[in-house]
C-alpha cells in the first residue's frame, strides 16, 4: 500500500504478532492493538467535536496520549503536544487530552466550548470526559477515509505541518538511518517538537518498527539502553542517536 497520509499507517492490515509500541514500564502493545485502539479513540473524540479544522492539545507521553494524537489524526484534526496552559485565545482548540489531575488542578485555561478529556485516574469533576473508559466502549472500527495530504496534522503553536510534510520527513529519517521492521526507536526528546514526533513516532510506524516511550511521571528513570535507536539532541545509551534536526520539516 502506498502511504500518502498518516491515517494509512493506522488503517492498513492489522498484525497481531508484531510489537509496535512499548511504554515506559516495558509493557508491549501489538500493532493490532495500536490501530484498533486508535480507531476507538477517534470514535470517542468525534463525540467531543474533533474534526478537520480544529486543534486538540495532548499532554503526556504515554500510550493513551499517543491514542489522543492518532484519534485526532483519523478525524483530520491537528494535534499540539504539550500546549501552553493559557489557551483561552485559541479559538481553534476543541479538546485537551491530559492526565486527569492536570485537568482538575485548574492548571489549564481553555476557550469556551473546549472539552476536557482526561486519562489515568477516574475524573471527580463531571465535565471531564474519562478517556480510558470511553474509548474501550467505542466501536473498534473506523469508516474508510479519504484524507487530503495537505490536511494539517501537527502544530507547535507557531508552525503547522501537513500529512505530506510529516511523511516526507519521516521517509527521510527511515532512509538516512536505515530503519527496518522490528527496529526499536526510543523517544528521548519532547513531543512538543514536531520533529521528535516525526522521528520517534511516525518513522518507526512507517518502517514497521517499534515506538519505545520513556516518559510520563515514573520518577527519575534509570537511563539504560532500550533499543537500537533513540531520538534526542544529546548523548543516549542506545547505539545510534537520531537527531531531530534530521527530520527536516519545511
């Protein structure tokens, strides 16, 4: 299959035998789980009004945070990882996906009508949608998509990138570093940088590799080798460091 948009990476043939994601605790998730859960996340976020032309803020670097990104992508929305706390002037922001304690602490100010979607613990406040519980009740299927490659997918708040932009950059990372099926790519840079998303999330998806997450409040991590590659700007324990700058976004 020719991959022209990122949703193609989530809607192709499902593989129950291939690991596609590893979280910070070392738990492994199969390709089938990643894709079917992304469909459920998309179906859930649709109820929150996510669609083309709106932005979803995503806080955290856990599998559920990634599902927030993937679900938004399937709905042709735009994701901003680690958005600022004051979002009141962001009329395009439709939802914020974040750990429940972050949402209920009052740390984030959202524009009127924006939805709070929390993951992790069960929300105490009734207007916080429980992402964990909600997505598992959704249909694990998604209608066929025809996404324009020029549809926006990622923003850092200053610049916005399309499906075509990020896939071109992901292919350049795959080619330059020779990523192959099964290669583990450890995400050691912040997802707030779209280049880290390209090199650490989209490139391994494109190469049938494995995304390895390291973040989300597990305390001081013992930095040990967790794969063959790592995306970071500084030295890493993995054999090969992928510089985010090599994920050239234009």
